[in-house]
């Protein structure tokens, strides 16, 4: 992808970057390890966003 992006695309990519993180450790402790992992994790090569 080129360096020149529109604001809306950059905002969407930023949101996807923030969503692509593991579950915090305190959240695992709070839920007694019922939520073990983030099932919406996305690998940059295997799963594409689809804009």
C-alpha cells in the first residue's frame, strides 16, 4: 500500500490495529480464565481486512 492514504482509510486501519491485540491479563483473571484469547485476532498475511 502506498504512503498516501485518505483520512477515512487511515482511521479504519488504526481501528483495526487497535482491535488486533490479545486479551489483557487482568481481564483473564477477572473472568476466571473463561475468556482465554481474542478470537478476532487477525494475521496480516493470512486474513485480509477487505476494504
